[in-house]
C-alpha cells in the first residue's frame, strides 16, 4: 500500500482558477494550479476535491499547489 505524502489543507473557500484554463498537468495535480511549478508529493498541498461540470456531468478534480502559492493565499 502506498502512503499519500501530500500535505492536506482544507481550503474550500480558496478561489481557484477554472480547470478549463489550466494545463493537463495542473488539472491532474502534477503542477501547481496557480503558478504551474512542478510538484513533488512531499511539497504539494492538497486543496481538496472540487466539482466541475464536464459536458453535463459533475466530476471531481483534485487541485494541488506549491508551498509558495499556499503561503501567498492563506
């Protein structure tokens, strides 16, 4: 079993960019949703699951950010 080492921060009120404006790697949580910096599991902050409408269906996406952007937005 692999452990999730990303840091969890419940930030439901944090304003995020629209997933439609983000690159594929930002949508997948590989890069920061704000600045686009590559993320490692030890340095990423999980911003919690969010719902988005994808062609009439609600789907979840799991945004993550870097420590620098988290400090600037908390």
